[in-house]
């Protein structure tokens, strides 16, 4: 064992440190990437902010790269080990520290899972709205570092909108603690937001103060069928104006997605007949169960009367609602009916999504005549997910990515709506960020982490990569 490895064990104890080839395989894979075991020299599982600080100070003094890891559910390769690194797993920092009812906040350590925060809030009669498929594995530190979105962004915003305070350890071990509980806090630069979405490249998040909301007491769900995307925009305007802040989801499925999933999977119902140009799931959550349902149904009746929609199915029970959501959530089962394909998570201004989709489909067909696509997404949040398959069998992945990301750049869209950049989208960042912006990102990274030890090679590649 090297002196450095001995030093780690002396300082943090053998319970918290695993060396080299003894590190279990699970720490080498997130949801999208796998790295050979042996890439990391050690895994350290600190149990306090002070331990994270000592570890970073030690690694910084030796120029050893560190890779922060949460629940390893990331979809962009951000937590992927880099050669010769120390992995910092936040799994032992999993305590909920307190709930403050007057400020409606919860203070947590970074390794606590999203699901645990949701349950704790519920037990106190409150609601933590951030929600996504990996809820019982992903951690608050990972959610903030990737600025996660998910199912309720339309109403509550992304992870960055849900924090009031943050504690972070910088590359040199400095602890920045601003566990603020106040909604109003205009005291200079909003430093916490620098760390949100920076995917562990600027600091290690150790604690956060999260906003909580009243627990919804009613949920109403419907599936609408429409002629085309112009009608979808009219529907969005109508439900925004009439359901107001209660509108919690506006999820669109193009016919290629709706028909393929409902007919192909075998276990889904078909809540709406085929043959329409667009399908939209609408959900509203409120606090007046008696009147919310009547109002919801009335608003949707109006859309039929005004011929905005061609048909509507309103869920009459929780089980109806689950069946409608099951169709939208079936994207997780793509492998069964649409595989292999290359997937994209992009944003385009909501008003232009319809034209973008038509243009992209036409351009893909021109280049690869046998192209098949599926489109679906949180269009109320300007987010569209795309699956592209240009032929049967292995896909020319890089070529398809180049092609689609270039089109997204031409439409002035975002190449990553909610999953981050990590390693997988790093080479395409220039399609959404200007040279001046990329230069400023590099300047910030160099100023805050001059030795480039924090998650090197993720998000941006510095001119002289030291460790990736
Ligand atoms: P990891 O995967 O462990 O790490 C992700 C990144 O954060 C890495 O760069 C890592 O270095 C960094 N990091 C982790 N912890 C810290 C820390 N404490 N300090 C500094 N950096 C840290 N995302 C969406 O936005 N919307 C969705 O709808 C959505 N659905 C998903 C559904 C499924 C089934 C899955 C598997 C993932 C989904 N995701 C979605 C991806 C989502 O971004 C991640 O699930 C989650 O936010 C990452 O959390 P994690 O703890 O797993 O982080």
C-alpha cells in the first residue's frame, strides 16, 4: 500500500476507506457509463463536512483528482471515475437535520435520498415537489449538482429553485456554509447557485436547506387528443390561464410515441383512440378537493366547446390517473419496443417545438431514409425527449449526436434540458454556449480549483487536461 493510501486509512479509519481493487463494482457505473474497476485509487465515505474538508485538503496538496458520487443515477457520466482518482461517496452523510415549519424548510445532509426528503416532508404535513424516476436512489447532493428537473418543474421549478441555503467544501478544503432559512437574502453574489448544475466541478455539496410547500389535497388528471402542435399551444394557454398555479403537469406525446408504446408493450391500456396528431396529459393539484374537480372538468369542457381539443378523457379515479401516467412513464421501457436508439434530452422554446420536430424529422429522413423517431416531453417546460433509430442494429451514435445537436444549436435550443453535461455531452456544449461563456466557465473553474482536482474533465475540458 502507498503512503497516500495509508494516510487515508489513518485519517478516516478503515470503515470509511476502501482501497483500489477492493472497491465494489457498483461505484464504477452510473446509469449511462461503466469504467473499469481499478480506475480509482480509493473510495472514501466521509461522515461529516469536516471530513470532506480534510479529504479535499489532502488531495489538493498532492494534486490527486477527486470525483464526488451521490446515488449514481446520473445520465451524463458526471460521476464516472477518472484515472487515479479518489471517489468521495456521500452515502454516509444521509441525515435529515431539521424541519422548520415557520420558514417551511428542511435542512439535510447531501447524501440523503430524494425519496427520504419527500417522505419526511409528508410526515410533517408538507410537500417536497422535486420528483423523478430514480427518487429512492438519487441524493439531494446529486440533484443539486445536476440541477435536476423531473415531473413538476412547470409548477415548482428545477432543483435550483428549491434551495435557500447550501454548505459546500471547495477544492482546497475551505468550508463555505450559508445554511440560510430566509426567502429574502440579497447579500451580494448568490454563491450557492454557482454550485447548482456544476456537477461537482467547483465544490462538494455537504448540506442544503430546501423549500417545502403545502401538501396538495386534490389531484386531477386528463388525457387530451389534438389535431396538431398549434392546437397544443392553444391548450397550454387555455389551461395556464384557467387552472393558474394549480397546473402541475403538461406532458405531450407525439403519435409515434403514443401508438408505439401502447401497442407494443402489451401491459398498457389505450386511454384514447389512435389517429390524432398529438396527445397531452394534463394534471392539476390543489387544496380544495370539493371544488377542484368541478373546475378542472369545466376548463376541459371549454377546450372541447372551443374545438381546441378533439377529445378528452378525464380520470374518474386514482386508478384511471395511474393508467394515463403509465403511458407517459413508459419511456423507461423503450428497450422492449424501440432498441437500439440514440436518446436526447433537449430544450427548444415552447412556441417553436412543433416546427423544430417537423424540421428535424424531415432532415433525418433526408440523411437516413429509414429513420424512425419518437418524440415526447415536458413541453410546458420547453423540454422535449427524442429517440432516433436510423437503421436496424447498431446505430452510428456519434454521427447521429453530431447531427441532432447541430440542429438544436441552429434552433438556439439547449443540448441538455435536465440531465447535465458530464462527459457524454461535453463535446457538444458549444452548440448551446458561446465562446465567451465557455471561456468564463473555464476562468471560474481555474480560479476556484487551480489544480483541477475536482471532477476533472466533466462539463468542460481545460486546455491542459491533467487527469481524464
Ligand atoms: P450521481 O449520479 O451520483 O452524480 C451526478 C453528478 O453530481 C456527478 O457529476 C457527481 O460528481 C455530482 N455529485 C453528486 N453528489 C455530489 C455532491 N454532494 N457534491 C458535488 N457534486 C456531486 N433527471 C432529471 O432532471 N429529470 C428526470 O426526470 C430524471 N429522471 C430520471 C429517471 C431515472 C430512472 C434515472 C435513473 C435518472 C433520472 N434523472 C432525471 C437523472 C438525475 O439527474 C439523477 O437521477 C440525479 O439528479 C443525480 O443524483 P445522484 O445522487 O444519483 O448523483
